[in-house]
């Protein structure tokens, strides 16, 4: 979807239309969850601190998020997807992979399916979507973001190699700022440059992720579309209006987080064997401390006591803290076996 949260707010509130708006917190520690395209012209983007967003766009208007509405619209969109295929793998409220090789309407063209879905979404929600069509997840994901908003980008099999070789390394899915900088220091600026590196060299420089880079540089991505995604972790976190340093206040915040996490786990009937404490300091230094157990944990008091222990081990934090988070992983979920017989489909 195109600027999903912001587009919904502009749809529902005429005063916001064609204006720079941001969905998110407006306080000193607020963060942009979504920015309208009018705000993006000024360089505002999601995950940007609200203070910086205001500096870039003084006229920007912050809107409190309405997640219940976003979830409702998301459900409408996912239902449209499932009219065409049961192989729908949601990535978030506003994005999903679809395998339409065998589709419910017997349409022979993937491009035609994408056009129909885009039209159905517009008719149902009055919102626009962008689609990427290709042979695998990696190429389709990259293609989906190339001509936003309301884009439709097709990379047929014979064009995949050419497409990837011309792709700037920053546009590779999974390459962030730090990795991009490291790649550039190695002379890797495009997919063609990446293609020149051996698998051993990429593993040497990037660890296991090097195997992924080696494959996608060659257009290889064997991941199937998995409609039943098994949750691997669950977490909660909170950014504070003022940095915290006193143990008593930190413990109080941990108790609130532990209670919230336990409620969410109970709602989802989850428990886990690994508890992780996330600490972000005032200077944005991010650290995690974790502990694994032989038995499953889900009790709020137990999670709180474990997180308190992690806070002081190996040492109590010596810098003011702007964010705390608690997550649980190694959950009591089982990954089902997947078996796919891939057919062919016209583009």
C-alpha cells in the first residue's frame, strides 16, 4: 500500500488531503510511523524522529495513529488478495507476498492479476497500492517500490539478470545504511559489482548474510510464499519522554512492560524459553541482554524478575536510558512442513 496510515487519514479527513502530514508521536521523543507523499517531498520518512521531521517540514501536521482503523482496512485488503490465491504471506498490515502461479480465477497473466487487485483495492478502500511482479520474492519486493505511488512494475524472467546488475546496492532489500557503506568501501555500488564477488569473499565480509547476497545477485531466491507464518518472537518497548537513570524508576517501567507482554502472550496463548532485554541509551547506543531457560516462561511476575536481573547483569546501566524493551522468543510454536510444486505463469 502507498503511505498506508497517512493515506487512510487523508481519505477520512478532507482537511489533510494534499497536505504534508505524519502519523505518529508529536512529542520530543515521537517517531514518524508514516508520512504522506506531500511530506516525503521534504525528506520526511517513517522511523524519523518527529523533531527532525518538523525541521525538514515546518508545515507538517502530526496525526495520532488509529490502529483499529488501519487493521480494519488491512483485513479488507487481505480478503481481496485471498479472492485470487490462498498463498498470501502478510509482511505487515500494508504489505504481502502473493503466489499467483495457480490462482482461483484461472487468469494466465500475473500482470493482469496485479491490475485487477489494484483496481479492487481502489474501489473497496479508495486507496492506491503498488505492485511488483517477478519470479521470486526478492525481485518482486524491490520492484514493488520502484514506481510508487500507484505503481506496477514487471520484471519478467529474461530481464531479471539485467535488472539486478543495474540496481544500486542501497535498493537491495536487506541492505541498510551500515551494510551499504561497508559494501561501497569494498567497491560494491551496484548489483553488477556484487556479482563479481565470490561466495567465500562475501561470507568473509558479511558472515552468513553473504550467502544471501551471493544468491540474490544472481536472481536466486528459493523462499516459498508461506501463508501460515509462525511467530518467532513477541516483544514490547517504550521510549521515555525523559531519559531515565534511577534503578527504582527503571524497575517501575520494566514492571509495566512485563505486564503488557504477559497480557499479549496470554491472548495469543504463547510462552517462550528466551527473554531479551533491550536497552537504548541517551546517545542511541543500543544493547541487548538475554537469558535462555529449559522451561517455557509466560508469567508476568517471572518475566519482570528476569528482566530486572538482566538490567543489573553484568552491570547496572551507567548511562541515561531513553528506551527499554522486553521480548520473548523460542516460542511454543511449531513450524509446519512446506512442500511446493512450482508451475509456470505468463507475465
